[in-house]
């Protein structure tokens, strides 16, 4: 994958940052997208590579999606892979949901993905055998309690992946998604009840998984990098479960 150009949203932490680290190790150039300038600086410092770049954008708006595509075009001659790892997790009963919160979840998790794909398409067409890789969720395959808006957004990501894979196959652009279970990231730890012992809650979480643990960001990133590589050249429209067997029952 040497000298390939990669764009990663949600690239300043968690799965996105772990994927950036793997891509850089393979000799790629990586553009990280995130909302926070400070987190962007911290991510670049952690990666410590002249081949890593950062651009601040809030992908809940179509204007920001267009700006990201413009920045990618300024930096790179075409883009080989777009990884959409940006996302919001929310637990709230449907009877307590308000429109503003619903819109926030949908705008980041699916609207931003949809329009970034639209605006990145000209750059993907400039490179042979390019791809898009979306981060969905086990909640994009099965329903979960008290997070119907999140499940709806991630279910949309999973089906969007399959539909766009069909649409772009004639350009030899592959589109896949991964569906992770709980991964030990800042996003997962932010879900924990601050009034309870964190390790106790993580132990309860691990007990749900046939493998007896939750995943790591690097394990999810490994699947992303495989699907982006030529080793997965005949894989498109796939939703790869990375969930320790959670949805196998």
C-alpha cells in the first residue's frame, strides 16, 4: 500500500487513529479529519510522521464535507481510500428523544458519510482500485435496548454500504463496512456510569462476549486496512462483523 493516499474521518482517536497508525506503517499518506484542533495536534504528535496531516471539520454539514474534499484535493493527487470512522453514540429511550438530538446523531453518523462520499468521488475516480470503508456497528445489524436513533443511523450505514458498492462497482471502487462490537476506545469509556466503578462495568461488558473480552482499536483497524488493501480486491458490499462473536447467537 506504499504511497497510497488515505482520508480518515474521526481520525484523532479510537479506531480512526489506530487505522492511521497502520496505514502510515504501510507507507501511506494520511489526512485525518476531526472537529477539534487540539485533538488534531495531539494525534499528529502521537503519530510522529511527516506523511500525516490534519484538517478540522464538523461533518454534520454538507458544506464541511465539501471543504474536506477540497482539502484532500489540495494535498493529494487522488485518494485511494476514504475511511469514515466519525460517529456519535447515544443511549436514550424513544419516548425521551427530542428532534435536535435525533438530528445530531443522524447528521454525523449517516448524513455526513453520505455527502462526504459524494464529494470525494471525483478524487477516488482518479486512482485505480480505490475504496471506501465505513465504520458501522453491531447495532447496525441487530437492535439494542434504548439506543434506537443510534441503531437507525448505523443500520443506514450498513445498507448504504451495500447500495453504494453496487453503484460504484463499474468504476472499480469498492465499498465495505466493518460492524464492531464494543471496542476499548474513549467513545466506549464515555458510556460508562461515572457513579459506578469503571472496571466493574467493563467486566459486565466483557461477559456478554463469547470471546470473554471486548475488542481493541487496533483489532478493528487491522480489518479496515485489510479491506482497503489489494488482498481484499474481490470484496465489495460486505459488512464485516468485528464483534467477538456477539451477534453469532
